[in-house]
């Protein structure tokens, strides 16, 4: 799994899970993922530029390189998307009691989750008795 796919999965989990994220939120998540890829790529390029002795400032007219300004615009957009999604982690909604019981005990007969330990012990102790 790529790093961006993992980040996307984490975003959805932080929003309460796959079944709670709306179509609108998915669109914002996709835009945020694209912005993050661009910002991360530009950041990596800028770091290589500096390591190679380059400068982020055009010394002739004493201004930042245009890519630095574009990178900041992308970072601002990413922050806006994050603000739209919310910065707090959300809990997955708890299932109703009916849903929980149905999920927990509908796994079929003979399943360990559906058997009662006291009954199982009584049955196993009587197996050798004629």
C-alpha cells in the first residue's frame, strides 16, 4: 500500500469509518490526498535543491522562487480541506443492541461464541457415561 493510500485510509478511519463518511467528505478526502502528494513532492524537491547548495530566494530581485509561493498555496488548500473534514478524531458509532446481538450470536451452531461453557462441560462429562 502506498503512503498516500495509507494516509487516505487513516483519514477515513479518523472520520468514523468507511460506512460513516459521506460522498461529499470522500470528495474532500480525494482533493486533500492530491494536494498532499503535490506538497510532499515539492517539499522533497526543495530539500534536494537546498542540499545541492541552491537557494529558495532569487537574489537578483530579492524574492522567493515562484515554486515556494505555489507550494504555500497548495499547503493552504490542504489545510482548508482538513478544516472542512474536521481536526478531531470521531468514534465509529456504536451498534444498536439488536445489531450487536445479531452479529455476535448469528455465526451458526457449533460456534464457540454461541455455546454456553457450563452446558459444554456437562455434555463432555456425560460422553463416557452409557
